[in-house]
C-alpha cells in the first residue's frame, strides 16, 4: 500500500511517501514560504525521490487541522485536487496527533501545543508510556487553562509543537519537571501523517474517505468570523 502524506497546517510544510511499512521519501520545509507556492512542488519532489508515480498512490493522507486557517485549507484542497481525478480514497488526521506521534513509547505524557495567538493554544494530550494513547480531544484553550488540566498528571510532561516554547515559559513554574521535545522532532511531519493513516487503515474497519468528503477542522472561528459574530450580537 502506497500512501502520500501532506501537511501544511503551520509554518512548516512537508510531503512524504510511505509504502509497506517504510517511509520512502520526505520533503520538509520550515522557511515560512507561502504554501500555495511550495506545497505542490514538494509533493512532486517527494514522489520523484520515492520513484512513485502519482497514479500508483493508493491513499492520499492529509493533516486537516487545527492550525493556520490558510495552511489547513491549502493542504486539504491540494489533496482533494490530486485524489479526486484519480478516484482515490483519502485519510484525514489531526495535526495535534501528528505532532505528538514521535514521542510514542518514550514513557512521557505528550502535550501537543500549537500557537493560536492571544495566549491561546490548540492542544491535545497523549499518554506515551507504553504506546500512544489519546487522552483528550483537540481543543482551543488558554495556556492558563492548560496548566490547570496538567496539574494532576504524574508522568513527565513533554511539550511538543510550534507552541512549545511560549507554553513552557508559562508552565515551567507551575508544572514540575515540564520539558520541551527535542528540536529534531518538535514540528509536525508528513511522515507521521503517513504512519497514522496506515495504522487507521490496518484496523480493517476503515477504508478511507471520498476525496469530496474531506473537510478542514479549524476547531474555532476565524478572527474575521468572531468579529462579525460579535458585531451581530451587539
């Protein structure tokens, strides 16, 4: 089974190709360049590096949020546009799950944090003691609210994601022993999009979604929508 994985939910963007238990190629960029210009060339490069024709891809996988509204839209739209003409199935995965995946089996309590601005983060918690167990659903909360939720955790807490630094500064005096994941694994990668998608498919009760059915998961309203809602309520 060949899977093309794509992530463009934050500043970093990546594309990867997976086949039968191996990551064949990974193209990763964290330069801040516009995803609308760089993502399709990255996908093309990942496929060429893997020696895989796009027609031979069985499943198209994408992290569908939360994250940058524009970035999420670009990734989902790109995958839809590639998969639909080929009549191929898609798999969507949570960006927060993709972020935490590298900490699987490390014995820690992984907390994915993406900077959502205004003292807020997109976050989810995972028990990585023996495996990779999701503990909370994806949510958008303040860092102070996250601190309260973590006060009862007894395992070593490791923050991972582009919001790790800003969150650590507020939690280091509140959560004993809190740490930040190494830079080498801190940002989401399309390689983990592929791995999570493969695990979902190997369950046997899920065969993927139609390309036309996949949607972004923004988790909250955009600033423009919030301002409009506030204006309409006044």
